[in-house]
């Protein structure tokens, strides 16, 4: 008997990064990246980014089960440390504008890659040392 195949996945809905200082992280993501929070409190901030949400959690504040109100259920513990990586999609025409914008905010570009299919990536760090990537179409078959 053959093993059944997994049902289809339709994308990544949430990506999480962890910060040591929520105020510093929010200042960076809102000022430098121009994101607007959808929800926030002292332990997390949720930013819409296209079809997904970028979640910034305060380190150590997600180690206990969260019991949601009105019988909504629970969120199991999670946490992260160390430097992580995310890539954010941008238009090819916006690459130079992003370079200038990052320079204006004294954010150093640590790397640049020209991908064979035609995409380009700029790499830089947030205040917690996470590696952020801005990437134009042509990196992956689906982008």
C-alpha cells in the first residue's frame, strides 16, 4: 500500500523574529522598513508584508502557553535566539531606491547577490543582528 501524499500547502503565513528590545525593533521596522503594525503589545508586534505577517516577539516572552480569551484556544510556547534570516520581496525597479533609503538610515549593506535567473538581493542587519534580505523577482521559480 502506498503512503498518501501530504495535502497542499499554500504559502508561509507568518514569519517570526525575536528581539531583545521591542522599542528598538519597532523603531527599525517602522522607520527603516516602513512597516505599519497591525497588532502590538509589550511582547509582540505583527506587521503585514504582502500575503504574510512578520511577527516580532520579545525574547523570553513566549515560553509559556498563551490561553486566548473567549474559548479561542491556546498557542503553544516558542522562542528563538541567535541570528536568523528572512527575505522580503521588492520590485526590481525599487532596488536602487532601497539602497539609497538604507544609506540614509545608516544601515550598512553587507552583501549583494546577482542570481542567475535574474533576481538581485541586498543583505543587511536589523538591530538584533538578524540578516534581512531584500530580493527582486528571479530568485526562485515561484518568485
